[in-house]
C-alpha cells in the first residue's frame, strides 16, 4: 500500500532514522497497521455506545488524608547542588 517515499516521509516527520535495509520491513509493518485500520473501519458500530473509560464501573477514590511533607533538608539530601532552597542540577532530557 505505502510507497518507499511515503515511508521515508513518515520517518522524517516522526524524526526516526530508518536504515536503507530496514525500509521494506518498516513498510510491511505500516501496511499491516493500515490494513487493520481498514478492517476496523468496515465494522458496523452504529449500535455501540461511546465509551468514556475502559471500565463501566464506578471509580472508587480514597479519602485525601493530609500528611507531613519533606523538610528542605530531606528534599535536597541527594541533590548535587542547592542554592537559595532550589536544586541547581539540570535534569537530563529523555526522548523515547
């Protein structure tokens, strides 16, 4: 279904690097996903009520109970550096 150029365009838009040898395999996976979506589109869902959650049951919430939080010393105990009651460490950016 998809052409090679479309796979490369999707990879670029998704900021994914696809090796030349993997293009056909990725194309096959994407084609399977599109085939599955087409099969879902063919279903008659006119009598199916829309869902607002995975479960139809009532959500049970616990009571909020106030508890003592951390002191500044406890909160910054493992911080590499603290300045004016703030950590000066820069969190790494994690991109999956």
